[in-house]
C-alpha cells in the first residue's frame, strides 16, 4: 500500500526547509513515517516547515560541515535508536553566475562564467553539493549498518547530462554526486543499505525562482512537461526509498518530464 509504505519509519531529510526536501518530509509523514528529522542550514525555514508536520523534529545543520553532520546523526540515533530512510536534498545553485547569464542574455553578448568564476564561488558549490553528499552518505551508512539497513536517496540533477551554459560548477558537482552515490550503492549493499539518486529536471522551487527568465521559458517550452512540482519529485524520491524499489540499486533516475533521455 503506497499510502502507508513508510509505516513506523524513522527518516532524515536534508534541505527540508524548502522545495523538494520540504515536500518529501511532508509526504514521508503522510505515508506513515513515525518520526521525520528535518535538517537544513536555515533554522528559520526548517523550524517553520517542521511545525506543520506531526511528529517532525528540526535540526539546524550545515551539510558541508562534517562535524555538524556527524553530531546530527548521533543525536538522531540516540533519540530514535535507528534510521530507516535518508533523503539528501540539500543543495545550492549560484545566484551570481545566474545573474551573469541574465546580463549576457540582455546585452546579446556570449556568456562568460568560467572566465570570472572565483575560487570561492567554485568551493561553495562543491562544498555544499559534493562534500555535503559525502558527509550525509557517510553518516547515513554508519547509522544504518548493523541496525537493520535502510534506504538512502541523494538528489543529483539533469544538468549533469544536459549541461547548461554558465553552470560549470553546478553541473560538475551534480555529476560527481551521481558517481559518488553509485559507487557507495554497490559498496554498502551487503549491509542491507540501498542507495540511489534522482536526477530532477526543472522543478518549481526557490532554486528555480532564481533561474533567469529566458532559461525558465526555454525549459518550459516544447513537448516536455516543463516545471515539475516539488511534490512530484517527492513521489520519485519516495519510490526509490520504498520497498517497491527493492531491485533498484545505484540508479540515477531521471525525473525530468521527458526533456531528454540518456
Ligand atoms: N529546482 C530545480 O529545478 C532542481 C533541479 C535539479 C536538481 N535540483 C536539486 O534538488 C535539491 C533541492 O533543491 P530545491 O529545488 O528544493 O531548492 P531549494 O532552494 O528550494 O531548497 C534547498 C534547501 O537546501 C538548504 N540548504 C542549502 N545549503 C545547505 C547546507 N549547506 N546545509 C543544509 N541545508 C542547506 C536550503 O536552505 C534550502 O532549504 C538540490 O540538491 C538541487 O540542486 C533542483
């Protein structure tokens, strides 16, 4: 039964203060999860979302900080005794390079992101998107191994395949998320831990709201479905986390409304 498929589960969702993570946390509870820990770097937003979900707890954590991530999982295991499902949706785009793309479009000049990308801009995207995924995977596996296993879903991106002009750091970070997730998936299968990733196309969230209008229009055009809702992504993510996906291991599941295939 899809409607109670996470009955009694203890779940952790990162990036749960907004967008895809918030929708996934809500849906986990709706499908029977007993306790959902909402993790986000933004205390204000994650507390607000958690207050609307029965039985939820919120933790303010920067996923790029290994110590904070380890402490969060220690707290969760100490309180709940186990972790059954981890969804890692925390991630960042780069508003500065998106602004440069917009300015290039308005002036008719070619985009110049790579020539102006600073070390700090590169590091920020890599620290959150790639290092953060490493920290979450490491702590999730440590928590699940020896405690009955579990399911982990990371969030990559279609932009790792259909690399957009002006997104070099973002696309590279997400391609690395896919490879990291796949390698870990094969390694931890013997421990009863099942790991997959979802690669969303455009989704209507705070991140998408920062995308320049001409790119948004291009993504919404054509026969593909255009912008998905965060709830539709939560459905894809929770399919991967559910018992119905028992035979799905190390998948990079495109959820992009038919924008392209791989
Ligand atoms: N929206 C899209 O079109 C789209 C497409 C492909 C992939 N994605 C990916 O989906 C995931 C969710 O994005 P979204 O669209 O819901 O965006 P969003 O901006 O609505 O939500 C992202 C959440 O992550 C949190 N976060 C950011 N940095 C963090 C950190 N260091 N530690 C902990 N939390 C942090 C933010 O505070 C925010 O609540 C991201 O990994 C994103 O890269 C989004």
